[in-house]
């Protein structure tokens, strides 16, 4: 009698777990209907963009010109003293990871 109750309980539990796990799985796998497919987005021609510098709207020609300017102009150099301080802070961080008792 005990084994029959255990068998019925285990079968019932397995069915409940299986039904709960498979409920609404088909709906979860589908993207929302208003979502534009990636294939269409890849072929879309971008006619306006935003400036990475200040965020204002740019036309495609202005954006290409800004990209060319950023590639040709060298990035601003840091002061050598600041660069040296950053280097020393990085070394300190590595040393503190290796030797945590140094932070005392």
C-alpha cells in the first residue's frame, strides 16, 4: 500500500513538473510582432546619425567627415606627470593583489 501511494505521488509530481515546465514555451520563443527582423535592419541605409562628441544630429556626409577628422587627428596627449602617476597607481594595484598585507 505504501509503495502504491509513493508511485502515485511520484507520477503526479512528475506530470505537474512536466506541465509547468512546458507551459507557454512556444510563446516565449517567438520575438514580439513589432520587432523588425535583423535582415531588414542590416540592409537599411542610415541617413542621419548622432555626433559621438556632443550628441547632436548629423547628416551622413557630416558624420563621415567627423569620422575622418577623428581618424586623422591624433588623440590628445596626457601630461607626462599624470601619465606617470597612473602608471604608478596601476603598479600599486597589482602589488596589493599579490601582497595584500602591504595595504596596512
